[in-house]
């Protein structure tokens, strides 16, 4: 009989408590699926101001279990309070509470940039997480770390705590959610982090004369994962490796890509109470009602029944493909389509959409803000979902759009390549439209192709159904993680 594993998840964010992107969605969803598979899971998060606000909204009151808990970090000691919240018999959260570090508006920075004391903040977070385990006498089989903010945890296990019997059997998994964010700090911070000077070498955590916390996680973890199989290959190349491609090639024997999923209970057009009308693959009439409602919200003419709506829910940045869209947007907006855009980002893209709204008020509507409720209306009401990212570790937008019967138009990279298959008109297979190269001319070509096929209702119905039939829920991915945990724990 297989032993039920104890898994500790350490992350700088997790839904529903603290959220700036895909990392939070993963760490918020995966533990629930692991519990269903028999694991005992606990999560540790910083107690940000955002966490306090979320707890109030959720009407949850965590219990303070430790007051003035002493956290030792090499040349200094810090005091923190520890809170515990039981969400399920086998799922608990711990929050590291230190007001002067975490009671702030942002998680990692503000309008002026990253917080200057992030070295102190996250070294305390990592140290407190490990020292808490010994205090509460809970010994996990696996510690699953996520992104640079937790990169010190595998390093500490292999250096500071490698002679401590309590920690010696604990294995670590480190997940790269986005290699572009690495946690770079001056070499003078080595004492702040409590790292060994002897480990400040090119094959450990040194990176162009700086300390790289993501690299520390990569080097010291027992196993590495990233959020899609294709991204696992891409990050070993010069184009996508962000300077770490050589290190990742050397570590490829312990690197695997496991595709992210989405929670199909949260994202279900059949039961989603936030929609104007519900629908399913068997009855898509509700999707037509959502399109009418979306047009109303945008102030588009009611008579344009057969014109497709392209939806965008995204950060407005070069990485998300807005550089090539910028180059061809004047040609794109003259096509027989409408745009609904939701997101914030770089000023030049705000200016672009504001300019287009003035010239094409009945074709372009941009909501330059964050709005989770409106995002779901776009997923449900649009006909196509545009996501031409230059790189995309996994991507959630295309998975949600498939679930809601909105056909993705994406670039052939990362998780987009792993989830979207270009529609084949002869075989009637495929669930979207896949760019063959990253260029404005290719983007224009593929949008034109999608519009042409949209004019054939029978074909378009097939594309929609192909997408809605697929299962990108967390159930399969959680099973892959569980098998990986078992191999590591017993290896």
C-alpha cells in the first residue's frame, strides 16, 4: 500500500489570498487536487496586506499559533508571528506575519520599482518557513518551492540544515513559473541571505557578479519542474534561457515540464453565475446571449450579428505579443471584426488602444484596467481569443477560452504550443489557430484565416466543440506531480 505523502508548498502568492498572476492560480489550485489524491498538504505564505483583505472578504479568521517567533538568519534574528488556517482536514495554510516587511500595498514593489529590502523580506520568509516546521514538529516528505522568492529553501536544506536530522530526509522540488524573473541581488547581500561564501561560484548561485536566487533554487533542489513540456525545452536555448540556458542544460537530467491546468469548477460556462447566460457544448445558445451582452457593454451596434469579436485579456507588454500587433494593428482593424481588450501595461499600448477607440468607436473597445468579472464576460462573449505571446511558460487564457468555446489565436511557443492545435480543414481536427513564426505579417495572416473560417458556421462549430471537449483540468497534472513526488521521496 502506497504511503500518503506529506507535501509542503511554499510560495510568495496563492489564490484566494494573494495574487499577481499565474503563480497564484497554480499554487491555489494544485494543493486541492493533491488532497483529493490522498496527500496531506500545507502551504506557507507571507501575510501581506492583500492577505488580510482577502481573509476579511472570505470571512476567515486564522488562529495565531506563535507570537514573537524567533527567526535566525545568519548574522541577524527577526521576530514574526505565525497564523494557521485549516481549509480542509488535509489542507492547511500558515501565514508568516511581520508587519514592517509584508504589510504593504504591493507584494514585491510599487510604482517606483521593486522594494529595496526584498533581500531581507524573502530571506526571512524562507528561513521562517523551514524553522516553523521544526517548531510545530511537522516533517513533510516533499517541499515544493515556487519561483525565486523561495529559491533559498533548497539552498538552505543542502547547506545550513544538511547536518540536522530533522531536515535530512526532506526532498525539494523547485518550479519555474517564469524564468524571466530571477531575484537578482548584489553580492554584498550574501550575509543577509545567510549563504556560504564558498558557494558563491558560477556553478552555484553566482550570476554575472550578482546573487541569483532562482539559480540557487535550480542548483540545490532535488528536482525541477516548469509549467509546460515545451517551455522546459525552450528555456535550455539562447532565445528563451534568460542567461541561464547553460545551467539548465547541465541540470536537464532533473528537469521536467508538467502542464498547468485550470480548476474546472471555477471555470465552467454551464454553472458560472457571473455570466449573462449559461451554456454547454450541447447547447451553445447561451454563448450567443453572452455575445449580445458583451456588445451591449461595449456599446457596439446591435445589427452587426455576423461580425466576429476578438477578445484580449492580458498584460499589455511586448512579451504578450503587443509589439507585433502594434506593427500591423492599422491593417487588422480594417478587417471584418471587432476588438474587446482588457488589461494594463506599457504606456504606448494604452495610447494605441485609446487612439483606435477614437477612430473606430464601433470596432474597438479597450478597458485599461484589471476587472476579473469583466474578464469572464469576454471569455464567454467573444468569438476568438488573441494571445500571440513572444514566450509563454504555460498560459491560462487559452485554457479558459477553450473551456468557454472561444477559439484561441496564439503563437507556437511554450504552453500555447502544448495546448493549441492548428485547425486542419481536411481532417476537421484542431482547436484553434497557431502562428508558425513570430512576426506581424504572420499574425495578420492567421487573423485573416480565422475570420474566413468564422464565416462557415458548420466549420466554426466543429472548432468550438473540438476545444470544449478537451480536458485541461488540474486532475491530470496533479497526478503527474504526485508520481514525481513519489519517485523523489523514495528515490
